[in-house]
């Protein structure tokens, strides 16, 4: 029987979870460490300086920052916030063939009301379908990585193309603090993506947006990513109510469910094949940020990830769109589970760079 954290709802379906003597998991302790380092007044002052720097760097250019938009709550609120702060963003959207109608409508409605220009990259479907199938056949819990990688690569490509050194993103620790690496890893690892595709893909990736390891390293000096929601007391529920009331945005039923594939993968494939329910990570973050209670989170987990009838529709649609037969899909579901570490990757290099960064920081402070 799985052990569950006494504070949140994370449990031993995360194989790397650790508990203290009171049964509180290490994810909650990590959240507390980040929360202790956050101060509202300092964050507001820092944001004011950042906005000034972005505006100064973008002077004389049509845009001063790049934002990604998916139609979801976080990216939509980022669009509103940067506009409110007086910035001139270019919104970038990756159309990977799985957008729900509601997501597309949200993007159109909100950006029109805010007066933000939109660049949409329509991905080559044959290439992308082949890459998604390769990840399903690789049997890791990472089949969302092709989309996640391409979105970030596209944002940085547009930053370089427009000469804008700032990418403003919607990550925030209050709602995304409980993320087990064992459930998804390698989002920025092109070596990993390329190895999975080399083993299981059949179509050459000629146009797929990607970032090599060296690009990731160099971009840390050339382009700065600002996780703007970490500079304010962000509440997801308050943001949703505001967007619905003021901008005509509509909710789509779950975190990242603005994508049909994400909804199906997180709500159907992950729980059935791997035993991973990503609602636990999202709900646990909200418990720690006191947006909901632990009891409310447990009650939510007693329900199906999403409507069973819609699950059946999504299953039929995804199998057909991916060009699979029922037998081929079932073979994928039954295939032995693998991990990120079972394929070529840059994990060792990333760990080395992280240690080097920590060493240089300590050396700087010891000499000041």
C-alpha cells in the first residue's frame, strides 16, 4: 500500500519520495524552502527593476519580450500581466495539431482584448506524429516532452530573431512545486529526444524546433528567462476568476487540458500504464500554497481524472490521429516501462554545470 504524505497528497508512486519522522514529504520541505526565500516587498521591488531593464533593452524595437501562450490560465495571466506592466510582448504559440477549440478561442479572445501580436508556428504534422509515436514506443513517462521542448525552443528562436533578450514565462513555485523527476524528465535534453527518435522514429526531423545542449548553455548568457509569476503573490483560483470576468477566458477542465493530447496522456495513459496521477502534483502544490485543503485534494483524487465518456472519445480520436490500430495501441500500453536514464542523455553534463555554477557563486561571495 502506498504511503501518502501527511501534509499534501504525494505518495510512493513517486519512487524517489522521502518522508521525515512526521510523514511529511521532501516536496513539501522544498516548497517551504522556496517560500522562506520569498518576500512580497522584495519581489515587487525586483519586478520593478526587471520591467525597467526589459523596457530599456527593447527601446526602438517593436517588442521588448517574448511570451508563450497556450490558452491555459498561467500563460494567459502572464499575457495580461506583462501588458499591465507596460511591456510590449510578442506572443508565440506552437500549434502541434492537438489544440482544443476552447484553447484556440481563449488565445484569440484574450490577445485581441489586450492588443498583443501573435506569432503561431504550425508544426509539421508528419514529423511531429512520428516523434510522438517514438516516445510512446520508448515507453517512458515523458511523451509530452516533444511539445514542451519545441515550445521553449520556439520562444528562444523568436527571441534571437527579433533581437529581444527576454523571455517571460509562466512557471511559478506555488502551483508547480511538487514535480517528481521520475514522472517526467529531459524536457531540455535534445540528446535524449534525438536518441528516442533514432531508435523508434522513421521520419527525418527536418523542421522540428529544437535546442542543442550548447544552445541551452549559451542562451543563459544571451537571453534571460523571467518567471514573472514568482514575483507576485500568484493565486491560480484568483487568476482564473479574473480572466473569466475581465477577459472572456474560459476554463478547460484541468491543468494543461487545453491540449487534447495532454488531457488524454495525463488523464488516461499515465495513470493506467505507469500508475502516475499528475493531479497529485498539482493538488499538492495548491495544498502547500493554501489555495485548497488536503481534504479537498483527497476528495478530488477519488474522482476520475476526467469524464469517462470524454476519455473514451479522446482514446478513439488519439489512436486514429496517430495512425495506430487498436492492437498497436494496446501493445504500447503493455510494453515494459522505461526511464529517461535508459536512453542517451546529458544528465551528467547538467549536474556538472550545476555544481560549477554553485562553486563559482561561492567563490564570488568568498572574494567580496
